[in-house]
C-alpha cells in the first residue's frame, strides 16, 4: 500500500498539499486536485482513505487545528505529516494554519478558529512568549497543547524536543573530540526553545571545564542568509573557532553555504554539527553529523495529550521532552593534543624551504633510530617514510635498533647509539619509566624526536617533537565502528580490553573509545573491562572474560597484536560469533576483514605517512626549529568494503593475492 509521502513525491508536491486534498481542509487548485486524486486512485491509496473515513467524525468538534510557523523546513513538514496521519487514525480531520512567526497572524488564526464550531482542539507551535493570545481559548474552554515551543500556562500541556539535551550531546561530542572554541549559532528571538539550547551549551562547557565565551554565542535571523553570513564571517575572521554547532534546520543549510563562500573545507578547516532531519545531510560530502528530532514521537505524544484533554478537561499541565539523537558522521574531526596539552600540528603544515634544504644538505647530519620492536611490515613502512624524507636533504641514518619490547635492552641500545654521536635520535620508547632517565640524559647532548609517546618525567623542552597518529580520533573511530555495527539492536553487551601500561597514546585512545561508547550508544553496555600489560596475556584475559560473560557479543581491543591473541581464545571457545574492533592493519587482520569473520572494523595508523612526518620534524629540529612539539597524522578507517583500497593507500602496494581472492569470492 502506498503512503501519503510516496503520493506527494510522485505528484511533486508537499505532504501537506496531499493531506489538504484528502481532508478538503484548504483550497487547492482544481488541476492539482485532479492530478493528486489520479495518483491516489492509481496507487490504491483511495482504499486506505475509505477504510479510515468511516471512522472520521463529522460536524461539530470534528476538526483539530494545527498551527505552525510554515512548512519551509523539514521539521514542520514532518510534524504536520505525522500529526495529520495520527489524527486521521483517531477519527479527526486535521486543518493546518501558518502564522509565519508573526504574533498578529497567530492572534488572527486563534480568533478565526474560535468561530469555527467544528474545531475540537488545537496543537500550537506558539510564536508568542506570554499567555495573552491564548486567554480566549482558556476562557472558552477550548482544549489545546503546545508543540516544540511552550508558554508557561496553568493546565496547558507541552510536548517539546529536548533541545537542552540535544545541544548538550552535540557540544559534548565536540569537546570530547578536543574542540574548545565552539560557536553555537541560534535563531534570534525569545522562543522558549532557545533557553534550553543555551542551557545545554553552557552545561556541556561547564562539564568539561571550558569557560563560556559570549562571543561564541551567535544569534541570527534564521530567515536572512545575509545576516547569518555577516555574523559567521565576523566570528571566523576574528577568533578562528574550530567548530560550529547549528541549532536549526535553516541555519544548518545557510551555514554550509557560508562555509562554501569562505572556501572552508569540512572537517579539515572547521567541524560542523547540523540540526534537523534533512535527508540531504547524509549524501553530501562529507556526510553531516546531525542532531535529529524525533518528529513521529512528538506528534504521537502531542495528539495523545490533546485527546486526553478533550475527553477530560480536568487533566493538568504536563511537559514532555522527546530525546534527540546525535547521528555522528564525518563532518567533525577529533583534535589531538600532546602530553602537555599542546595542540596538534598537521603534518601537511610542515614544509622545508629551498634555503632550509640547502642548509640541511651542507650540514652532513647523522640520525639514529630506536624502534620498540621491528621486523614487521608496520616498522618497515615507518622506516621507509623516515629514510625517504631524510634522503632528500642529505641526512644519513647511521644505525637502527630493535628493542623487541624489552626496556632494559632499549636502554643499552640507546647508550650504543649515543656513542656513535648522531645529531638526532628518533625513538619509540618501550617503557614510560625504565627508559626515561636514559632519554633525559641523552637529551642534554642529542636532539630527540619521539614517535607515539614521550617518556614519563621528561619536560617539553627536553625533546624536539613527538609524532603520532591522532589517537583521539583513532579511539573515536573504533568506538563509532563498534557502536554503528550494533546500532539497531537493543541491550547489546560487549567487553573492553585495553592496554594497562600508561603510554600516553594507547591510554588516550582507550579512554576516548570507552567514553564514546558509553555516551553515544545507550543500547550498548560494557559488561566487562579488563587490561593487559604483556601482549601474550591478552589470550588469557579474553578467555576469562568470555567464560565469565558468555552474553558478550562484541569486543574492543587496544591494537592488532593483542587482538590476534584474543581471536585465538575466541576460536578455542567456539565464539567466532563475537565481533572484534581494533587498530592497525596487518596481513592476519586483513584476512579476517576480507572474510568478514570476527574482525568487523579497524582504525589504523598510516605508518609511511607518519614516517614522513617524523623525517620532516627531524629535519626542522636539526635546524634548531622545534616549535612543532606535537604532530598528528589522521588515522584511516577500514572495513571489509574498502579493504583493498585501504591496503594500497596504507602499505603503498596492492593487497596480497590471497586477500584479493577472498574479496573476489564474496562477489561471485
């Protein structure tokens, strides 16, 4: 059976117009009526109307007036469609009026409605902020409820979208992603919905200990693109915020237009969260993170409250807040921060001038590398990125060591490297504490560039730079992969296996992932949270976790090597039904992804690109330019559907034939 929405789409009109034709509630041109009725008959929708019409009330008290600002935006068109459908089911004829946010038009509509003896009640999105326009309704005992906005009147119920909670969710998502300079753009006026939005914004800032700034609360005339453009340009040119949070449908669209005029890329230049249920938000590039209102639940609750009031005039006022959903897409990015809170510098921002290149070549600089472990594809890619970058500037690599995750061995190796008198040492510390003193000692005579982590106790002026994947975004990616995998299911229980050692990078990654899962996916419950210190221990950790909690259906694991140990345990337990989400792309993980078996998604480092960033940071450090204290490289999200492309972009070579063959089998 066709729906009223499908009929509207086929004719090329709004849902409200089809509703007016069906209910004969407003004038529609004869030509358009004929076209709509033709489609109604062709699709068989006339039978549905016929089955409902027998229940429709006629004569006195047969109509419900729906008073809204307009139907320009998605919100009110969806609300009117849902209200009309539900009222029709209940036997009432919906009649729609538009006040266009004009108090005088609202007053005229109420006067006209009062003279219509067929009106049984009203559902109103008020423009007025006091009770004066509604006193006649109260005096004549005409039942009404407020929708989406409210006016505090005794014995009048309201159904509101939880604007306060919605804006809190959106702002908190940005704050968790490292943003501090967040601009809230909202419509000007005295509507009750604005109070909640401002309150939600303030509470989110307060929760994350970020001071409120008046200049970041921008009120605009939502009907004027020019006003929004002027205000947004002013705040951007003066303060360069990292994120915009729109609080209305039309504001969202106009904000994107302004971003385009300013040639700003989203999310690389600015992160954006939109507001509303606009269908185009998911098909633009990048798909827009949105705060979505549940118009269906708002309509049902509004109609039910009104009908209760019609049946029992003694029903007292109630205020219902319908929760908003935060749909996280790709229009926001996480801003990484270094161990001292310093902002991340993108690798793309680091350039070597011609004069600097000549200076480097003439310097005959020497560099040594201390890996925490080597012999893997990851380490080779990292080394190649460093080597290829340093070679451009005549910088030689005198030695590369592999500590095989042994901190004492790394200490001994570092002393050996020191004796070779390199100008800089590039290192991934094995241990935060045991290696710290050695690195502190070396820093007195040799420049240090760290990969991934800075040893505990080192001050920011004891090393030149730290280069890492953006671990905040890395953790967020894995959490969103897991959350979206189970998004349409209820009461999903998962396990969380993190890294017990307090390495800055892995600790931040795990902490962000944990918070994103708990905050954004209320249907998911972390029933067991355990941590490993040695990779090999993950096997026992996982086995004990699943044995104690057999209801677990998903696992978060801190990176690929411990994940492989956990997968070994899952196979022995016969629990290959559990979905695993982890980090970093290697051959074995890729095999599981290709078969869509156990591993369902990963967020991975890009080791070659990180090696290039390390090479550039080292070159700058050798020139005495070490203002780049923390360089972040964006991670890469990999699922089965983009595995072959991801492998090529990350490893710089085609996927192994076995993996290509596994992928091919899925489509044959």
